[in-house]
C-alpha cells in the first residue's frame, strides 16, 4: 500500500512538473509574446522608431525613440521650459498617467491623469524609488521640465512590478509634476 501511494504521489508530481514547464507557460514564451505584441502595436500604429533623440527637440507625430532599456518614448509636450527649474536627481515628482494595454482595441487599465480620477497620486524620488516603476524615472529624466508630457511604451521588465512576472507591456500617456 505504501508503495502504491508513493507511486501515485511521484506520478502526480511528475505530471505537475511537466504541465508547469510547457512552452506556453514559460517566461521565455511569455517574453516572446510580449515582444510580438509590442512589434504588432508599432506596426498597427505606423510608429517610426528612432535610434537617437531628435537633435532639434521637434517630434513628428509617430516618431518614438527606442531607449537602451527597451522603452519607446515620444515627447508630446516639452513642459514649462520658461521655468528655470528642471528635474534633477532626488527631486520628488508625481506622475500623472493613463495606462492602456497594447491590444487591438486598446483597453484602459488605469486612469491616474487628474485629481478627480486619482486624488492621492503616488510620488517618486527621481533615481531613488526606481524599483516601483523604472520606466517613469527614465522618461522623467528625458522630459526634464514640469508639466512635460510623453507617450511611452513600456516592456514589463521596466514597468510596474505587478506586471513583470506576466511579461505584459503597457502604453502610457505620461505627465510629470514636480516641485511644490
């Protein structure tokens, strides 16, 4: 009886291990799907991928800079350039964003754009709180000025930790507010 029970337990463990290691559940498979989803989104939206930032600071509608981290960045608004204040390391900033899927059609996953949608926005210290959302830090450094706005496509490895294990990329309409 003990041998039979041991055999059943071993067989169950083997089947469980086999099922959990199938290609469709592996991180490599999820990562490949994530890359394909990003590529499809870029193609569907006729995005022109740039290997460097525009030298004159002028962004065409579908120009996105591919950062070394894998994030795609498009500046919509340069912000309050008249201010002499620019964001620098350790500054506290409050991101305002709309998070959407890359699916067709896109689904809004979170709206944190205004105080009415999110009365208590999260804040980050530039360069310090990077474990929560590294992409926001990368984008904020590129945006530099208060009220600057960008559109970013974020792979899971630099997105919110909650999406990292699932290898789900997101599209963000992103605005920075800093200094109080």
